C-alpha cells in the first residue's frame, strides 16, 4: 500500500554524528540484520521508559562509555562532544546506548544532555528497513513491533530513519506511525476503490461500459479533497494505490475491488490510530448530466451522492453521518447533494468497507458525463461543509 500524507510542515532533520569508539564486546545487537527473523533480542529501541521513549543522549564533553551501570564497570568506549545516540533503555541513573558496532554501552545521565527528536516513528509490526525509498531496494535490517527510531527526513512516501551508530535506512510511511502532536495526527483517510474511473471528455479507455484512464481519473479529486481538508486544519492521508492494477496482477475479477481496498484501509488504520473518517471517492456511471450537475452562483458543480451499505450491523452510524452532511451540503450549496441511498448485498457490494468505522462514507461525485473541473469544485464544497461539521464536534 502506498499513501501520500498531506502535510504543511517541513520534514524534521535529526542529525546523528559519527564517533570513533574503542572495541566493545559481548552486548546484544541493537539492529536485526536482514534475514534475521528472531527479533526477541534484536530490538532497535525497545523497553525504554515512557520518559525516555524516542529520546537521544547528546554528548557535551569527551565521555566514557562503560560495560555496566556504574563507575566500577570497565570503560569500553569514548564519545566526543556533539554526538547523539538513541536511548535504548535506562538502569537507575544510567542510559543504555547502542554503539556503531551494534553492541551496547552505559553512560551516566549526569554527564550528558537528553532531547527528544521532534518526530520519530513507532513500528507497528515486524518491518523491513531498506537501503532506499522503495520496495525494490535491499533490506538492510528489521525492526520489531514497538520499536522507535528518530526521523531524519522524508523522501516521497518513505521516512529516512537513523539507526544506532548513525547509519540511516528507509521505512515506508504506511507501516509505521509517528509521535505527531494530536493536532497534527491524521484524521481523514481518502481512497479510491475504483481508482481509474474517469470522464467521457478525457478518458482514453471507453470500450464497452468503461470510462477509465490510468492518469486522469478520480484520484485527482481525492487528492484535491485531501489538500483542502488539510489546509482547513484536518490532516488527511490520500491513498494512491492502483487497486485496478493489483486486481490485474493477481488475476482477480472486478468484484474483488472492495476486498483489495479493504486491505489498504485496514493497514492505514493500524498505522494511524488517530484516523476517524474514511472517504471512498467515486464518480457515478453514465448518468445524464441533468441529474449529476448543478449550477451554484454561476459555477457548474458535480452533484454528490452518498452511498451507505446495510450489510453489516453498524451501518446506522454511517447513515447518520451521511444524513447530517447531506443536510449541511444542501443548506450551504443548494442542490449539491443528490441525497443518501442505502444498498444491500442484493443491490451491490452491500458493505463497501463501512463496517470498519462509523465514520465511513462512499461518495459518488458526479458521473461519467461530468468534468474533472466540476468534480473538483464539488470536492471543495464537501471539504468546506465537512470541516465546519468536524469543528462543530469539538
């Protein structure tokens, strides 16, 4: 799964400097090498107390590193001023820090400074660390559930994380979560189960009943919605996975679309517990323009239809949300909403992944006879109305 995180803040740089250590022996490795499936004794930063979780020590003077938590233990290395090292654990007044060799040492907390990087990743499951920002790059290590690493930068959909000893690796942003302030944590997840849905005036595939395009399609509308929501203060994640290509690769039928997109939604929920709303953006089929278009203050908008699946016991919450937004849309943008319709398993998928959250909606924005511009305008109006609704709950 690949999703784009819509964010206005710049990537935070966390710098770990190189340092020469004398040889150290006998400690457990702090990073699991590629191929090592036994993670029990190869945590990156694990079991540290809540007060030091995600923190680093900053060396302010030439400092002894010892084999144990006390001045009576052997000196196994020295660190120079300016070096920062992740805190692996604490024992009394001593911090456990990893060395470039992968071994560990102890440093007294009264001779160093501590700081918490502005952002760090928290691993949700056993996760591959790679040499570059993509699945095609080599696996250079593994992290276990609960491990944390400081973020040194961002490259596309990948975080650059700093390992013990100063080396860096890449981890996909959809398999981890971060320590983002609650105000910055993502609240909305936008995806497109039928991601290649396009419009007759631009689609390059119009064979049979298809009106599809691999580039000019409904994902542009979802992306636009995500940007508008984020600008309004509601941080959003926009899924860019090509589900249609995944069906093709796996030789699955079109009816399996929602099963594929469900995997993406589930993964996003696990990596981002703050998510509360899930919008699956579509456009309707070959419906006459007169039914899918409305003019408001001289501008042509694609009308919005809310689709609620009833084939699960919790659909009432989704229905309530849809009804509220339908009412608000038509109050501020008269005629923009086409209403709310319910569908059982006898009328379609019947569930549309909406059992996953009470904040789930399927939005049909316009139809095949609308334009991208009209559909984007509708997305802006929906963002406006949803933002007001969201803020009214606080």
